[in-house]
């Protein structure tokens, strides 16, 4: 879309730059909705519609979407998560009862909180694996941001492998020596696991600081578990 817009602008000799807005994005399991005939024929107040339950895998997909949006922040200026509560949402609730965070809540909240400053163009070198729909796909996906005011560098990365961990080395030598502030991951031994009213904290961000090491040369190494979304927060000391 960006390439088409820029090609038209060039042909018309126009100084205008068209930005991209995603008015709605999310993971949506459409099959149960349409299998039930879509919206109910008889009108009911506050009917249960599209109350999808999300898993660790879904959280990794949402994390991947956020990584793509951050990577294209130079042209994607608006991107709205659809929806917020109950309907394909990161938060579920019961009438008169509790509310709890779904797995997809966490990558969204953490990215919104810590992606600050300038979106960095990351050059990723990794292996690939075959998929039935998309051919060869990179084993991991990554984006990063840098807050010049605080010196903080935040890296968001997903490991798409179903069974294998990945040893990731980050080359941050352009920022000088770096200090690791925090490292958390959304993961579970069962990639289909999710949060429920009875187990609202089955899947939450867990610290992976023990698997992270930063060198004086500006490199950082971390072990990424399979089917996981990971956030690393570092600070440049230069």
C-alpha cells in the first residue's frame, strides 16, 4: 500500500505523503461465530458474542502484529486494537463477577508502556522453517525502540518455533555498553494454555533475566523459549 501511494505521488509530482491507519486489528476465531449463525435472530440485551478465549499462541500472534506495527511506525500512524472487553478482547468479565486479563493483554500492555522514542530498523539474521500456507518463514521476528532522553532500548521478539529455543545475540554496539533493566516473556509449556475466571494468572509475563547476559562490547545474549513473546529492556551507559 505504501509503495503504491508513493508511486502515485511520484507520478503526480505530489509532495503529499499518505500515512496508513489500521482502524481495527486482532485475532478473531470466526468459525464458532458463523457456525452459530452469526448474530442472534432474537434480540437480547447484552448477548454473548464472539467471546474468544485466547491462548499463548494467540498472544505470540498479537505480539507479532505489534512488532510489525512498530517496525512500520514511519508510515503506520494509527492502529486500533479491536475490541477491549469480552468481544475478541484482551479482557474478559462476567456479569456481577470478576474480570481477568487474557493472554493477549500482556504483549499489548507492555508494548504500549515501553515502546518509546524512535522505532529502530533491525537487521535480523535467523533460520527459517517451512509452513503449509506461507512457505519458508523466519524463525523469529523482532523490532526495537530507542528513547534518546533516557537512553533506554526496548526489544520485542517472538520465537515462532514450536519446540526449539533460539539463542539470540543482539548487536547494540552503536549504543556502547548496555545494562539489562528487565526481561520478561509470555510462554507456557502448553502453547494452548490460556487464562480463565478460575485460573486468571495461568499465563502472565515471567522474568527471563537469568537467561540474559550483556557484554561490555555492547552485545546482549538471550535464550528465547519456543512459542514465546519476549521483551528486553536495556539502557545505554554511553
